[in-house]
C-alpha cells in the first residue's frame, strides 16, 4: 500500500490482509472485509457516475445499517467527503445545513425522502439522490432519485482510483457550542492519530501505515464492537474505524432507534467485546434489561460512554451487573478526537466533578494562554495540541476563536472549563453553562426559545436544562403567554415539532405572568431554572 494514513488506503490494506474475516454485521447482512470493500467500490462507482469526485461533499442521511458504512468508505475511495446528516432534523433544520455543507449528492432512507425533498426545494441545483429502500412509500417530491441497491448492482467494482493523500478531509458536523451545526475539518492523518488511537487501541500508535494491516492480522487483537449510538454521531463512526483497524467486527443494530434488549442479545450472539454508548440515556435501559433478564455477557470486556458522562449511580450499577467488564467514561469532542478516559477509582476530582487521564498534548490554559500548574485549583480552558483539525468549514471567525497558536504550536480550545489535579488528571466543569445535554444530544436554549416564540399564543420564553434521571437533562420552558391565552405543553410540542427535531422538544412547561430578564435585556436563566425547580416561586 502507499505510505499514507488515508482511511481508504488503510481500509483497502485490511481487505487485502484479512479479507475473509467478518467486518460488518447488520441484521441479516454479514460482510467480510472483502465484501465490504467491494460494496464500497460499487458505491464509489455509482457516485462517480453521478458526477461526484475529489473534494465533493456527499450527505449521509441514514439510519444505522450497513449502507452508512459502505457509503462512508465509498466516498473516501473517491477522495470525496461524507457529511453526517442528523435524521432527526426536520426540513427547516436540514435546509440550512444542506447549504452550509455544499452537498452535491445525498444517500438517504426512503422513509426520509420527503424531508430531503422539502429541504432542497429552493436550491438552484438539486443533489443526486440514492435511496435506501426500507419498506416506506417513496415520495420523491420532484427529485430525481435512484434505488441504492439498484445503483450498486449496475456499478462495476474496481479500484481504478488515483493516489490519495494524508490531507484528504474527514468532516464531522457538530452542534458545537453555537447552536448551529458546524463542520469540523480533519485531515485523515490527524484524525488517525487523535481520534482513532493511531490504529492501536490501548497501545503505542502505528509508526508506518503498513503497521495497521500487520496489527490486524493477529486475531488476538480483533475487537468486536457494538456502537449503540447512531452513525450520525462522530463517536459511532470513529469507534467503528478503530474496530476495523484491529481486524475486528462492527456489529450494528439496524434501524432508527436504540433497543437495549436487542443490544444485549447481540453481545451473546456475536461475542461482542466492546460497547460504545452515550451516557445514561443508553446505559440506564441496558441496566434495566440486565436486571430483568439473563444474557450471555461473558465476552464483554469494555463499556465506554462518550458524548455524555455516566452518572455515578448508573455506572456503579452497570459495574455491579457486569463485574468482569470495565465501565469507562471517555472524554473527547468532534474538535479533539479521543482525549482521555476516567478509570475506576480515579473518576472524580477534588470537588467530585468528572476527572480524566488525558493525552500528553492536553493542557488547561489560563486567560493568557499559559498552562495552569497541577494542583493549583485554578480554573482555565481545556486545550489540545498535536494532531488537531484544520478548523470549521466555511467559518473563519469561529476557527480563529477556537484554534490558536502558542509558541509556534497549534491548539484547539473545545470550550470546556477545567482544572488540573495534583496528579495530572484533568477535571472538567463543562461546556457552555446554558447548553443542554439530553441523552447525549446537545440542545441550545435559543433555538427552542425561537420555536416557542413563533407560536401565536406565546409572548416570551426561556429554556433551560433540568436534571433528569434517565436523560441526564430534560428541556424545560418558562413561557409568558399572550393576554388571554394559556397554551398547553402538548400544543407547544406539536408546534415545535414542525421546526425542531424531536429530542429538542420541551418536556416541562411553566406559564408565568412575565419572563424575567436582566436589565440589559439578556435572558435570566438562573431565574428560569429557579422557578421551574420550585414550581413557580422565584
């Protein structure tokens, strides 16, 4: 293979080295590395026939299934860039994202085609659309579409590609801390080392691209992974690449929704060694399932949460139910990749907040961008150097804000407040005090407030996150209705569903005579949280 850390090059080296080994299990479909490589070549040929080439962006608007992985790898083979599109978004959210991402093609579910058609209705140039059949009636809405499997069947799977590069892009769209999705641009090489553990989970990173296939040839290294989160999240994608680099299998629970019982069944059926999930929203149903029914979990070595931290009670109950399994909180962001882990016995800092053993290139910086001394107790900004992204796609201002150069080295500031413990662990205080983390999904108060205030019966509104046993936080709203009106929670949810994804819906409502704001006119979120928690008494 070529001497690059290009993901398509690396995957092709795996297909050549361990081609007969199972790479992907998704429902009844089982694909070896060679099978998956061939189907990705067919995707590449189908996209190329529709004008997709190097540097073009292709939206992946799919539920979990083999198609997401095939299309992702197929894009990289062309040196195109797959773009993760949240299938929970409504058309009003997708349209601006389509424009921001400059999509030339989309691979979507039949079930989601009408949303795509609505979101692209006003675009001057319609994207090429491949549709994955799922039993839904296809409403193309005027778009020219082709069935995904038919397109693959008509394509010729050949590796007739030109040279690829370490500099090819991997873009992960994330809500970040701005409320508007932004594309984090990674070079393949940087992501390989910062986000994919250098091809060697838990060990020293590869020193040459050829090391990846050599490591994968040893069956003792093979990981068998279930990513519980959807592939629209970077954590599921990156976890799958890590599993592939071990010569192991990715076991996918197909469909739109997470099913704890089916996941537990898959652990025994496929002898899964690793589960990655997102916080209590996924861990608690697994706890309930393991408490109620016996499952074969003898193969399970690690459960790792990323994107949301497991609460101590849920983590401890998981550990009690799975005494031979390591239960980890991992830390990272779309802008940093995998940055650290909280290991049993050292999960919290001096004040009880989550504390992580982080990579050597992680620092906490003061206001002058100088490292904070361990054990000083000072609060600063978390930073990571070394292999970091290029920045945000089409957003130079936010790139300048988040990516800084210190003494000739580039760092990313993901937005988390943190401090350094005396032993070097980093204790994290969170990102954006008003950002709501509900089941691992980021919800920004402003976008929910805007949706609420678009209702004819609403005069003003503030939105905060309240502690929730299952979802970590639930979206709660304080609403000042217009005179003579009293909208119900159900009415406001129905209205908001036309503008926002379902996970952003307010789950708690309090009507007040007047919404309190600061003298400057800025929202008084502390007041809103207080009246919600006390039932209207401020």
